[in-house]
C-alpha cells in the first residue's frame, strides 16, 4: 500500500512534466552469480541497480516482445542484504528502488521534480527524508540519464511508528 502510494505520486508528478513516462515494475533474483564463490557460488544482492540495467537493456532492445522507449521508470520493491564486516553476517533490508531513465538529449530537468516528490512523500509519512532516501544522478547508464532513488523502507516504517508514538525523529544533522 505504501509502495503503491509512492509510485502513484511520482507517476502523477512526472506526468505533469512529460506524460510519455512509463512505469515498469521488475523483479530480480536475490542470489547473484559469482562473488563469494568459496562460500556458496552465489552472493546475496546488495543493490538492484545492475538488475535494473539488465532489465532496461532487455525492454529497450529491438528484439524485445514489447519494445519501450525512453523515458521510463523501472522500479523494484524487495530485499537487499548488507554484510557486517566484523562477523560476515547479513542484515536484510527492504528497499524501494526506482530508476528514472531518460534520453541524454532531454532538455527537461527531471531531477527537481523527482527530488521534490520523493522528499514530500517520505516526509509526509515518516516526518523526514533523512536518512531514508538516497537520490543521485547516475552516469553509468549506457542509454541516457538515470536518476536513482533508493528508499529504505525499514527505516521509513520505523520512523513512522516512532512519529506515531511521539518519539524523536532523526534530522539531516544527526
């Protein structure tokens, strides 16, 4: 429900600037090949960006069943795993990761729209966008520009509960 609300709001705000945006939900595997081969032969994913790029290449390719064009928003709600460097244990996190993909030739500034919408949504639910949201313009997307948004849903829900119960909420300064 919360994820759906975030997606709906971003859809509405991007449509005001460019109604050509299409939103596509993807699902990617939790186990990835390589990495800790000496343990299992697979590793637990720590982000979904590589999977988003692979999915994007698939849906933008000429041979795709349904071919899309930029601009697109690819998004995934799922688990990532952070490894503790001291004991090699893993901590499971739920994240909502969005990639706002658009052409290099676009003259519209999408970053302010995405930033404003995400900050308003997260602030209305959690009281603050810090330290919940990581928003950045990535330059490694081969087909254009990529605004990557990662929302830590564990922290978002925790801060919402703290806010409901009158507990202090962290700010950008601390």
